[in-house]
């Protein structure tokens, strides 16, 4: 009996070893006569592998897969992982790769997903994520969108579909070692043809992004502030060489902590935006002068200014911006760290920390940190005390004339700050100064998905400050002027 048991044991071990050898042999053979492997099974090409795959399966590329001339999309309609395995996938310029509703795609390993090197300006999205789908990009995957720069929202590396149904959940995430380059946009949320909402949509951004147009944008027609799309910028580097980097055009809930660079590092027309830390630089990388100092800001809160999108539903009353920390720098001459455009009394603003540095003015001296387009007595009354912390190089704001009266730097600084401030080496330090948050503070931190605050908790007024300013305003109220220069219409 004992001998029988030993014999059976040896047979089991032998069978297992034989199976392992056969699997290795099959994998080796696939390298010569197949493009992919599905569960140790050779597949002629990626389309066949996707057709045969079941939920939870992994497809491993064995060769570069070129579908640039295919007259169809590579469609994912199940839960699968594609291990690029150091190989590349070239998709059709017109159709790309589509993650269908209910599907879950994980891209892992190392390798590229791109369209053709000769892609024209008509090249559409590299990857489209339909409402209710999940896309996870991890490992050292590189997404490369070729073509030419265009204002079209379709010309993007990743296009996240509108989501009008609260029962759908759309999830997109990018790991810290992912690389995205695009001659158009990087990521766009919202497709006009499929609706004006992006409900239950969550984007976790990471990695290194370089684009000619926007790095990330919520489309202007996205208007839902309930179940609004959530965009978490969790570290990473985001560079637009010739446009705005992070563009909150439609309504979304953003939490931002990264290294961001563009003609405008962050621009806001609508949404709830919280900056917890990071580095934000306004500069024109292409050196072609397409965005001079008048249009370069590390943080631009635009409202409806120069809004050329006829279907745009953004409104200043749906802007809620809080800056808790970070360094905001405008490098070009005439450029400001902060710009406040066409906003209203309903616009919620709070600066509780951060460090702000502008470029030089025409006189060769450094500009103050902030520029306000419509600075008048209404603005000062509606937004008094919005700054309770921060360090502002060369002062907070320039003195101006409202009507026939001059507002000094001290007058304006007292009006805009709701905390003690001091001047150190020409810089204005409010509250605890820059109080930059720990860069890791934004990681894994989920923003509150609620409507913009009502403003009931705004810092208290300083009666003495406004008694002094009020006397000036009374004399000037009949002849108020509007100060500031409108930005150029380069935001599309």
C-alpha cells in the first residue's frame, strides 16, 4: 500500500513537471508565430486574444501590434489586463482604443500605445473611456498621441465620455511611472454629443505628462455640481508647452498637488478647486511669443472672461477656489502669479497659504503677486478678507486709482487680508506665511463631493480698515473705473 502511494505521488509530480515544460515550450513557440499569449495559449493577434479572453484574464504581448490602418477600433468589452511586455500597440488614427461601458481595462508592464507617427490633425483620441467603464494605466506604460495641435477636444490622449446616468461609475487612474505625451490634449472629460453631465466620474492622475494643448480639462458644458466629476492630481509632473496645463472649464471637483507648468498653470472658469501644495509655473516654453505676459498666470480665476464657447455653462457663482499651499511663479516679463478676472460676489475665494512670485514689469522691477481685472469698491466689499495666509513677493497688489481717489498698497492689502500681515524685504507675509502643505498631503485624499460653500464662514471684517476705505469710496463712487487688461483669447 505504501509503495502504491509513493508511485501515485511520483506520477503526480511527473505530470506537473510535464505540464510546466509544455507551458514554457508553448510560450517559446508563440514568439515566432503569434502576436500575443492568453493564459499560455498562442493567439494570432490582439483582436483574437480579446475575443477569446474571459473576465479576469491577462493578455501578454509577444510582438509589436500595428493596427494603424485598421478601419475599426480596438474595443475592450470585458475585464482584462494587457501586459505590454516591452512591446507597443499602434491604434487606428480614426478609431483608437475604446473601453466600453461596463468593461475594465488595466494596461501594465512597459511599452507604448500610440497612433501613427504621421497622424494628421484629424487624429482622434488615443483611448476613449465610455460612461460606466474603468481604465487603469500602471507600470511604465507610455501613451503617445501624435498629430498636430488642434482645438478639437477629440484630439487627445484619453477622452472620458460624458456620464448622464447616476447608475454608471466611470473610473480612470494613472500610476506614478506612467508617461503621457500628446500633440493635442492629454485628458478631456466630457463629450458634447453624449451629454452635459459627468456624474460619478473619478480621475486619479499621476506620472509625467507633456502636451501641446491642455494637459487635463473638464469640458465647459459639464454643468452638474451634484455627483460632479472628481479629479485628483496626486503628485506627478504636468507640462503644456503652448497652452493652459490644468483647465477647469466645466464643473468639477479638483484636488491638486503636483508640479504644473504652462502658459497658465491652472485656469478656472467653473468648479471647486483645492490646491494643497506643489509647484505651479507660468511660462511660454516654445519661445514663440504666442502667450505674452498679459496671458500668463500661475493661477488664473477667469469666470466668464473671453468665453468663446457657445455651449459653455460656466458661471462665476460656481467657482470655489481654496489655496492651502504651494509655490506659484510667473517667470515671463509682465506675468503675474495670481489673476482674478470676471468674477462676482458669489465667487468663493480663500488663500490660506502658499508662496507667490510674479515676473518683472516694464520698469524692470518685480511685479506684485496679484492682478485683479475689475478692482473697484464692490470687489473690495464682496471679497474682503479672502487672504488669511501666504507670502507675496514684492507685495500683494499695486496701488490704483478708483475714480478720482488713490488706493494705496496698504489700503488694498488691509482690505484683502483677514489676518495680521507684515512686510519683510519688500515681501508681504500674511498670517503664518507660505505655510506650504506637506507634498504628500494630497495623496489619497478625497475631496468633499459637495456643492460650493455658501461663504457663511468667511473671515470677519476689519471695521477700522473699511471705515477708512469707505470714506475714499464715497467720494469716488460716481466715477468708478475698471482697471486691468483682458487676457488674449487663447483659451478654447
